[in-house]
C-alpha cells in the first residue's frame, strides 16, 4: 500500500483480451463465448493501476484476473489511480465505470486509511459507491480489503530497529506500526460492513496475506519494493480475487 500522496495517474486501459496476451505467457485463456461481450472494470488505487510492477499491462493484478478468468472477447478497463480517496474515486472513476455498464467490477479503494483516516464516513460512502455500481443488480461488484502493511520494507525501514540492509526511511522515523495496524483494522471492519450491507462478496486480502506470513511467504511479495507488492505479490492478489470473479460471472443476470 502506497504511503504519502503521489501525483495522480489515471491508468485507463481498454483492450480486447485476444490482443492483450503476448507470446511466452503461460496463462490459459478462456475460449470466446457467443453473445454480447463481457465488460470488466477495475476500480481502485495505485496497486490496482499496477504500481511497482515493471509491466503493468502484464503484471498488475486486475490484468491477471482479466487474462485468466474472462473470455477472449471480453473488454477490460483499468481505472486505478495513485493515492485516491473514495471521494476522488467517486468523481473520477465511478462515472466512467457507470458509462460502460460493466458486468463485473472489482473495487479496492483503501487509501483513505492514511489519507482521510475517517473510517465511519468512509463506510457510508463506500456503501453508496457500491450500490451505484450495482446498477440495480445488473453489475456484479466485488470488494477487496487492506492487506497488512507492517511487513512492507518501506515501513520496516522507519522502525526503531530496521532490518539489516533497509533503505532510507521515507515516511518519518519512529513510524507507529501498532497505530497503523489498528487504523487498517478499523477500515477493514468498515469494508466488511459495506460489503454485507450491499450483499457483495468480500475478498479478504488481509487474512490471505497473514496466511502467507504464517507459511513464510509474505516477505517474498515485497522483495525489491518499498511499499507495494512486486510481481509475485500482484499474482497472489489476483489469485484471491479469481474465485469471486468466476462466481460473479456465473451469477450475472
């Protein structure tokens, strides 16, 4: 998760899956289906846009979901932005998404945890955001929550006893990990409540990353980066979303 405000970047990509796949890919592309094209829209922050991976078109987690789950005829639009609040996403991403009348939308809007820190207001806004996206049940919406940030190398570099080989601290020395974890937990409760209120599935990235930590795998998802997951981390996030996206496709009207 990115810490601090960066220059906003609107990364909107409209591609047909057949042209999105390059040679050498090991992904199995689902076959083309007859009938109207499916449309998948990814809404979110810098991770959704593909921050920290060398090739966003290949390695950003929504791109992997798109390439792995959807048929070749599907249309994909990635609206991820750096350091975006839910209010900003409602102004910049939501109108575009609605104009596309998508079949499936994934939402990972988590930057309010360090930008606004208003979990109560965020929950109410997220519920309205999701309900508008649902378009009366015509769009399947899937929410993702906040992975734990206390193992990010950029965070550990700012602790009183940073690991050997840590880079410079960029978010202020003496960073309070406990306070950050508590705030993330508060926002994850808000995301879960919004998902329940809107009757949409929740992809629990926080729990998934903690399971990876228990297995000794989590640190590999950040190797080489400061705050955002690397290619392996994006692939891991994609794997968490894929079952929910498949289920959404089966249940669409």
